[in-house]
């Protein structure tokens, strides 16, 4: 796991006031990326349908589709092998921020704003359209690249049409595909393939409406071979996601 101490003392190479002031703003006109977060569990009998649907969204170039396994169904007889209390806390933070208290699986949160049943495609598509309209004046440019040694993140300035004042820059470490044979619980006997499984989600910086640059040591971030990273810019810690990008390199 990436800890706050290592994140800011070990892997952050450049995140100073001077660096923020001089950071180049990414070019305007880049593709708008929407974010789908699926809160799922190996112990939930309704989840495999949503897990399969997430595969389809993960193929769309304008969507970052992430699987965040939660741990609160472990008591049913099968301990989720991918779950993290960090993801459970994120789901609850969303419910608190929305004010509805709704926490369930499979639950999708779209662009940090709207939740819906993760197996219902029509509702997810509706949430994508709704949140895209709500966020059209708040979108911020974000570019994330790597060269094999360093992950470089560049966040642009707040647009003049936006009401935002700042936010959190999250780094998600993602395993693109994981097969799990479930031996007990509600899904006993099934082998489920999970796509874009988040293995860690860490706040690596704060954004205060000005162009911002962050450099991270790639070796300190990635935990296993084959992993990739996504960067999210979110108002507060559980508000709307106004920018997102996969970290891309020379071969992407």
C-alpha cells in the first residue's frame, strides 16, 4: 500500500509552491473522460452481472471504468480477496456527500455525483448524460504520462465558468484483469473476471484552481507487473470528478 508518508516524502519529487506557479497547463480540447466506479463484492450474488457490464464500459475510450471491491459482505462466509476498507469508506463518503445514505452492491457512482444500480445499463447511461451536462462548465484539463521511471501529472487551471475552488488529485493503481474462483458464500462455484480492479487509491496532491504539476517515482507506485494507473481530479474528497486520465507512456 502507498502510505501518506512515503507518498509525500518518498515518491513526490516536485510539488512546491514555485512548481505549482510555473506548471504548464495541458492543452485545451482534449477528450472529456467520464468515470464509472463500481462498488462490488465477491460475496454478493447480484454483483457478477454488474461486473460483466463494467467490461463493456471499460472498452469505451471516453470512460474510465473502475472496480472497487468492498469488504462488508465478508461475514457471509467468503472473504473478498480483492476488497479494501478504503473502498468501503469511499462508498460511504459518497453517500454522506450526496446526503442520501445509500450504500449497497452492486452500486455504480458516475463522475462522483450520481449513483445507480451497477447492473442496469439504461440507468448508467442516463447518469453519464446527466452528469456530463452538470459538469460541462467545471471540466479541467489533465494529462498524466510516464517514461518508465517517473509518472508526471499536469492539471490545468480552473475554467472561468466554474464555481469550484479546489480539489484532490487521486492516483489509482489498477490491475487490468483478475480472475477469482469463489469457493464459498452466495457465489460459490463461480469464477468471476474483474476488470480494472483498483488495488490502491491514494491522494497524491491538492489542487487549488491553479495549474499544478506532480512527479512520482513509478517504482514506488506500482505494486505488480502489468498494473497501470489512473488519475482523478475531484472536488473535495467525495465530490464531482472534473478530470480524469489514464497514465500513458511512449508505447500506449
